């Protein structure tokens, strides 16, 4: 059965094998972009070698060590791997030009391992209880080897598809068109004595000759396998469907090990002491599941993946730089190595922090604004900044005659020119301004005209959109449209912010009010947040009047326990202060208002107390809710909370 349409590549793209070069080159090309996973025990040891040792490291030794750590599917990224044969079949596959050689048959389907479909509890049981069994991080390789060895005893020989890097066969190719070269092989399993050799397997070309490359030369495949001594990374072999049930167990074991090294293992694990390594793996499983089911907003998850990828790339750079030093390193080379090493250390620290926090949908991880306040101008005057392509007298007719004016056609320039007390007046149009994430002075930013016609969009390459630590800043009559930024659409780090008659179209998280900050929202519309529309941190203050908060908590998840956030979310201890009057909170995927408390004892309230009975006017429930509201400094009057997926109000225990 064919695995997809097959095309052709230019004749000169087929790689020829030259004696004496293939053996050394093959190991490098075989692993593709997996070399970052464990070439040396640590970046620190890499630097120590450069500084102290006169002996060069052989590139082949470096790459052999890499094979032990991680075997990624060549040509693909870690987060895109293992999607199963359905996604693989969608690849546009290549072939070499038509010749008289035997034409390869299409590849048979491979076993579908249920790894990604497992519940998180099943993953935890598999890795923590069955595979790792309480081992330390430095023993994880041996634990994986034992697990694989036990499974491989089930079947001595079987058919599989060897998927390897196209560079092993082609001098040049379009990476977008072909992600791997697949060959049908017969696998012979032999028990290995060490963890490094356990990840190798002996293969030979199976009959009928089959590949995802329509007419790849059979002689080329035979020659490459001979140069490799018919030994290939076990994790690059995928059992073929249609064999006995033991092969499904082997396929699951292989996928479990791939998943471990792709998503759960970190290069620094065996470099640091960890009292309970299995607990750390469980946390990473939860992190992965929360990213997959949408509990962690897409922009934040993407930022984490990019940082992890950057860390891996920097590690590769260090390894390659080191391996190219043939003699005693010069002073410049040693300094360059240290620079690369410290880049890795910084990225490593950031990843550790994020993993500990598990990227929860609770706003930024650290303050974004580092700019100082300007304060007032030396001559004590304030300026009104007009933002429009062309300024006319009609635009300023309502201003007093002594108003000092300054016209800008760029909102960023206007904000950069502001001092405390200034006003920025924006006329209809579409704008972007990274300086909205650096609001430190007390200014007013207001639109003239319909709020829908004054559209300010975020810059996708930046983490933040609107962030304030001014004592008093006001945004009026605007539409804020979030596109790709990671933090909340508006984050109040400190001081007080007022939002009046604005539309907030969220793509990531909603409005976040951090500890000690205050926010007043009046006559605004908040929609589309991947989390709560308004997020109140402990000790914050918020006043919400006549707002619409709807279609928030757009998490793509089937896990109902992850959908509690909705319109307004409060984190207590110390309790924030919230006053809500005449708001309409509706059509959110969680609760209208959720209150996150650290323990069940903080408020002795049964889960049923704040369900639909509260909205129905039950006297007992009303009394209990009133008691909770009093404890929380929560004042709610004449709000309309309806059609929220989970209900009106709920206390959630973290």
C-alpha cells in the first residue's frame, strides 16, 4: 500500500559513496539534528576541554556519543515528531530519475503506537513506575536500555522501516519536500551489554525492496548499509504493521523511549543532583500534556518551544566549534567557547524556571519594564501629541488656544516623546507601538472617533503588548488587537491603570493585574482570551463597571478539569479586592467568575455551593456566597452572568 505520492529529484543529487569517507561521514549524517542531545556530558566539560586539554576531540566520537542520547526523526523538529503514520503519509516524497534499476515498492504501513493518545496518568505510570522505577537521572540511559532489552526479547527478527536523514543518500535536496528516506529492512535483535550499544540494531534490506523514494538505487542502499556495517540506531526503525502482537509491544516501547528523549529528558539532568527524578519526570509529563491540550496558551507554549530549540542549537554550536579546534586552543578560541557556554547556561536557567512554574496561565514570569520614569518636563508644561498621517485645524478645534501640540504619524514616536501629564490623541487608522509595553509615566492615550476605527495591534515578535507600571495611566476609546504576544493583552505591574470604552481582542491571556497593582475597567469589551478575561493576582485591586466579557478561556482541551477559568479569575492569599457592577459575563468556556484558593480550608465552602443554585436564588447558597464575598472584599451588584459553560461562580482549590 503506497504511503503517498512520489516525485523525482535531479540525477546529480544522488550521493556517491567514496571509500574511506563514508564510514566517518555516515555517523554524522545518520543522526541528523539529534547531535545536540548529549554529545558531551555538559557544556561546562566542553569548555574545560578547550581551556585545559591539548588533545582534539574526534568528530566521530562526538557524534557516536550523540546517538546514545537522542535519535530524532531526521529533518524534523522535536515538537513535530511522532504524529503517527497519518501525518507521515501527507509528506510529498521524492524519487531519483528513472533508470533501468529495479524500482522500489511503496513502504508498508508501520505500527501505530498509542503513546500520544495515553492519558497523563498512563504516561506517569509507564515512565515513573515501569521504566525508571525510582532511578537517578544519571541512570536513566541504563533504565531505558533495560526496558528496551526486555521488550526486544519478545521477537528475535522482524520487519521494520528504517527512517534516516536524506543527506545520507542525496548531495542536495529540498528539505521541505522530503523529511526522511525510508527503507524496508529485516531487523535482527541481539542482546547488548551496554546502554550505548543497546541503541543499535543490525539490519539488512528486506524483500521486496521498498522505499518512499520511488526508484532509489538498490546498490546505493546496499553500499551505505555495508559502510555502516549494517548497524543503525534502533530508534530510527519502526516495526511494520501486520506482524504478530509482540511487535505492537516493541513498537510501543520504541515510541516510549523516543518520547522520553524528545520531550522529557534534558541535557542537564545527569549533571545535577535530584533527590526524586521520577517526580521531575512527572512534572514534565504534566507540562507536555498541558501544552498539548491547550491549558497553557499557545503563544506561551510556542515561546517555551522556541527557547528550548534555541538552547539545543546553541549547544550544537558549542560542540561543533570545539570539534573544529585541532591543536591547542588559542586565547580567542577559548574566549569564544566561554561565551557560547554562558549563553547555554542562561538559556538553561530560563528553561528550568519555566518548567518549575509549568507555564501557567497566570501572566508574566518577571517584570518586563526596566525603563525609568521621565517625570515632568523641566519647564513644567504638558504637550498633547496628535497621532495622524496629516493634521488639520478641524482635528484641534476643541482644544484650548494655549494647548501645546506636537504631531506624529507614528504612535511609537508619540509615546517615546511623552512625559508625565501628556496626552496622546489618536485618530482613526491602524497602528502598532512597542512602546505600549513600556508605560512608566502618567499619561492619557485616547482615540477620537469610533473605538472600532482606532485599531492598535501588537507586534508578534515581542513578548508583551500593553504593560504599565505608571502611577496613573489611562487608555480610552481604542481597540487593542493581540497578535502573537505571550503575556496578557494588558498587564498592570504596579500603579493604577484605567481602561475606558475599549475593545480588547485577546489571542493569548487576558488582562492581568499583578500583586499590589490596581485596575479600573469601564464600558469595555474583552473577548477571545486563552484563559480568564481578567486575571487578578493576590493583593491586587480591580473595579469593573458596565463591561462585556465573553468567549474567553478558548482552551482547545477535552479535559473538563482544565476549563475552570472564564470571565474573571481571582487568586487569593492575600485576597484581591474586586468591585463588579452592571457587567455582562457570558459565553465563556469556564465559569463566569472563578476564585482560586490554595487549600480547601481557606474557605469552608462545598463545591456544590456555588453551582447553578447560586444563580437560582436559593437562600442558603446566597448566604454562603455572601460570606465568601465578604471575606474576599468582593462586591458584586447587578451583574448578568449567563450562558457560561461551567456555570456562574466557582471556588477552585489549587
